[in-house]
C-alpha cells in the first residue's frame, strides 16, 4: 500500500475493470490505477504540474508508440 500524488488524465473501462490513467508524481510517469483498489482519495487545491491537455496528448502518443494499432 502506498500514498501517491497523481494527476488524473483519463478514466476508462478496460477488460472488465475501471481504471484511472494518471501521471504519478512518485514514479515520474504515467500509471494505471484500478478504481477498486483505491482505498481513499483526497482532492487538493494544488494545480497540476503541467496542463491536463498536454498530459493527455503525451499519454496518447506513448500508447500509440508502444501499441501501434492502439486506438484504431
């Protein structure tokens, strides 16, 4: 169990699970978090370190690079 500061980018339903795609400040990269494993969440007034639209674009580019047929 860990405490993490994350910047949510997308919420998705994948292979029967709901996931939150987020930038993980602890790991310095995008991570997927299953909603059924989130024990607690706290909204803060702290702004994201980068624009959410930029994070979303970066995540999509990463997915397309890693999985060439992704999104088609």
